[in-house]
């Protein structure tokens, strides 16, 4: 390949997600990205994608405040003492003994609590043979920059045996605090590593 052809191939790869192999005989396409690695992608562009609120919270299909595209999910309301999660996704099946990365974007506009230090996380709840097994938490949302979108992630590996599935949650990481919040989530993804 000539130098300029290599540059063009790199640019095309970045823009399209495909790597074009050029030769004097023609051009062929090799997927370089990893759409096939994405197990689930909560973009909310086609609806609520199976998300539901817990307790007194509401989830709404959001059109004004988005991380990307035209829609996000608004999570708003009072999560009382006695529950951990604020909102939850549908359950999705996982392969056994596989490394995964959960990542996503969350924006908290307002948070208050009778407790002095309420916190908000994204969480992957893992289920083994249809019973809760363990949780994987992102770092907490940085309440020092309320109103900003923040990227959070968590890596985990699925168990070697058994039927494994998960859901994704907006979560307080405690059941002993009430929290009232106005928040948004978008582009939440689980992919294999
Ligand atoms: Ca979106």
C-alpha cells in the first residue's frame, strides 16, 4: 500500500467502523469493529427498551436531555428506604465464563435525601440459575458536577457454569437511605472484551 492509501484506509476505518483492504485487484471489507461484541445497547432510540421504575420513581422516554441521538431515559422521583435500585432494565442472558464490560452515561441534575450523603451508581445485577448472585458497581456519579453527563464502567466475568443473566440498574448501593433524584441515562452497553 502506498502511504496515502494507508491514511485513507485509517480514516475510512475510523468513520465507518470497517477496514478496507485495498489491492490492485479491488477492495474488500473486513469488519474491524465490534458491533458483534455488543450484547445490549440501551440507546433508547426505539423506546424504553424494557426499563422500569422501582417504588415511587418514574421513568420517562426523554427527548430534551440526551447524551446522543434523539432520546434518553429520565429517571425521576423518590426512592424510599427499603429498596436498593431506583430503576432497572429487563434481564438479558450471558454466556458462561466470558469477560464483559458494562459502560454507560449518566447525568444527575438534582439529588436530595434525609441522609447527609446520598450517592448514585450504575449497577449490573447478575443472576445465576434465576436467583440473584452478585452485583458489579460503577464508580459513583460525581455529585461535584451535577448537571453534567458522566461516563462510568465496570468489568466483570460471568460464572463458568449455570444459567446466567443480568439486569442494569440505577442504584443507591444501600437500602437504608431515601433519595429523591432527577437523573438521565443513555448509551448503556454491555460488550464482550
Ligand atoms: Ca440516545
